[in-house]
């Protein structure tokens, strides 16, 4: 009889703790949603300036908030604001799943690629001096090569002819 009572008490205690845990998690998610909206409002309206901060990143650093997480929260708040995501989705599926969801839904729409669509060139230089110079001056080198191709193409063709004649090609 005592063992049965003890089992019932343990089961009730477990059920009570699970219920309390679920409530805490739900409450925490609502607090996070509120935090998302606050961060978005501070960032969008540049309210961090009122606190004496030069940038939103400075504000986050002072409050010891993780930048990546804060920007993900702002993306989630934006998704809620635009109707892409419902608050209920976040409470049901959690933060990570919500972030994955908006990343799949906004792939290529919200965040444009910063990558240059033109592929980089790879070629072998004959001297270390040339390599050192071009390595140190990559941007001017790209500009010079573009300029040569667009404005002085005849020079390039002359160089190619000279190279072929040196190599014995026709």
C-alpha cells in the first residue's frame, strides 16, 4: 500500500514539474518574441543613438547580447510584421525551426547575394616579382585589366601576337 502511495506521489510530482516546465518554456518564448520586437524597433528607428551609442552593434555589445542571435530575432520580428510568420508558429515549433522556416521562404528575396557574379581568374605568373606586385595591388590590377580590354584591346592583341611569335606559333 505504501509503495503504491509513493508511486502515485512521484507520478503527481513528475506531472506537476512537466506542466510547470511547459509553462516556463511557453513564457520564455513569449518573452523572446517581445525581445524580438523591441530589438527590431530600436534598430529600425535608430533609438540606440538616444542611449549614446554610435551603432546598433555597439548597443548590443554594451548589453552583452549576441549579434547573430539579435539579428536573427530582428529577421523573425520582420517576418511576423510582414505576415510571413505567425507568433503561434514560433510558440509551437520554437526559435530554431522558425529561423529555418523563414530562411527557406525568403531564400534570395530578402538578402541579396554580395558575391560578384563574374568568376575570378586563375593563372600562373612567370616571376615572383610580378606575383608580389599583383598580389599587393589586386584591385588596381583588376581595374587595369578591365581598362585594357575595353579601351586598348589592340594592345592586348599585339601582346598575344608577340607571345605566339616568341613561342614559335603562327
